[in-house]
């Protein structure tokens, strides 16, 4: 007889995993997108979509998206214990890679601004009790949420709507 746990990822079986192993295992799921558009764009709109995306990646519009993303992240972090993995890319001087030790509000805001506004790097927030990831990558106008629970989805829906952005499911 095969154990039901045979089909579960190691983190669901209760095995001790490092933060890195847990983070990597959660990325193998379909995910939801927090985006400036309410749903996926048809492939036939690629050229026009690229022009629109370029417009929204400009200074004032990108700053507005950055502010909304920061508001969403900070509000969510009030409700869950979290760890943050930061990966900054070249050309950053003194680039950072690894688990963030200083999880102060000021540090999180500074890192989010750097990644979003400089359009480089990635921040992955592991919500410990939810086994969920919020992933913010530089150069894109969306935030990915992996393996969200019903309670996290409900909270995110309220916060995202308040900030004037949209959530939709993305299938891998």
C-alpha cells in the first residue's frame, strides 16, 4: 500500500527543510498575479501591449506601481511571520544575495524601491505559517503569489483592490 504522503512535497510531509529548499519547492506551483491589468492580454495584442508596458515602466507610472506594491507588501507582512530572500543583479555595487537579517520596515521599503525602480533583482518573501511566496522582480509590472492559502487570498484580494491593482490566476 502506498502512503498518501508519497504524493506530497517534502514540506507538507513535515520533513525539516531549509528555507532555500522550502522556497524552491513552492515555486513549482501555478500562481496568481497582482498586476496593473485585470487579466492576461491576448497574444494578438503583443506589440501594442509592449508599448503600453513601456509607458507604465516610465518614471511617474513606475513610481506609482512601486508605491502600491510597497503598500500591499507591508500590509500583508503585518499578518504573517516572514523571511525575505534578496537577489540583486549587476550593475548594483555591493549587490546583495541571501536571506535578509534586517527585516525592519525601512529596510524592506528601501529594497523594494531599489528592485522595482532600478528594474533589477528579485525579492522573494516566504510567509512561514502560510507556506506561500510573494515574489517581486525588477523590470515587470506585476507581483507573483505562489501557493496562497484561502485566508491569504481573501486578505490579498481586499488589499489589492484598495490599492487599485488586479489579481488573476496564471497557469504554469
